[in-house]
């Protein structure tokens, strides 16, 4: 079975050890600079902190602000798989960090990504790059296998900053827990239901996430768009 066939069957596929440590080190260091607030290029409006703390939870739209994030989104080994799944051209919509800090990293409610996004059709996917080993203890992402085939499901306000929508009611499907090594990447469909538990460990679970669009995807709700309407090809 090809990677594309598995992706369309399950709505999620793991690309183990996609990036070398030589490739990971510079982008990991840049993410740490964002987390420590050592950079000035990310506006406060694109930063979210864990409730009641000064620990960063999310940083959004990073490829618009710093070249290293745009360059990493164009890594050839990743783009080759994206083209196999989505077709050509592949365009980049979003980039963000999920910091999931040790001890205080909060849960992410079950949701689909598409209800957040002002596009149609649903031929979009997220590439979740593990900057740390992702384990059950530090809150790995969990995916409901095949849930992308259910179409767009009902969501309501979750009350969670950074993940403001949650699924209602929750779907009951077998889950895949993405326990993966640093340098691996998980691709999931825009309609794949996923969530994560809190990070109760002493280790961070940083993830760098890119959102890509297939060639047929169009902006259909401009008023819902956050950030510039610029979607570069990769």
C-alpha cells in the first residue's frame, strides 16, 4: 500500500524519521527562540499561553514572519509526499507551534480542522512534525481512524484558548496514538478527528505544524481568514 493509499483509507499516515537531526536542529532552535520570546517577529496577537501561566501554548502563522519556517515547509522529502496525496500544485496555508510544555501543557478537545478554515473543498492536510519524542505521557496526538469519511461534523465552542472548537457529540471510532520520534511527521486530513491529553510529564512535546492545500481548494469565506490571503506554492 502506498503512502497516499494509506492516507486516504485512514485519514492519517506516519512518515517515520522523515527529517535528519541535521535538518531538525536549526528549526528546533528557532522554535525554542519563539517559545522563550527571544524573537520580536511574532506579534502578540499570534501567541497564546497556557492558562494562568507565562508558558507558551501556541504560536501561529510563523512562515509569514521568518524565513526558516517557510524554508522548512518546502523540504523536498515532505513536498514529494504532499504531491502524491494532494496533486499539484500544493500550496501552504498555515504554520504553527504547539508547545505542549512539561507539566502544564493542556488538553486539546476532539475536533476536525476544517471548521476553523475558510476554504472549500476539504482537500487539505496538516503535517505535524515532532520536535520532541511524542509519547502517551507527554500528550501525543490521537487520531480517530477513518473519521475523515464522515464529512464535516458538528462543533461547538470549547472554551479552550487556541482550540476554540470541540466536537459534539464525540465520535466513537478506533484511535491511533501518534507515539513518534523527533524528526518524524504525521499527516492528517482536514476532516480527521483528533485530540490530545495534557502533558503530565517532565518533558515538552513540541510540534511544528504546517497546513497544505490541494489545487482545487479556494478561499470561500474571506471574512473568516486570519492572516494575509497569500498561499505560496511549495
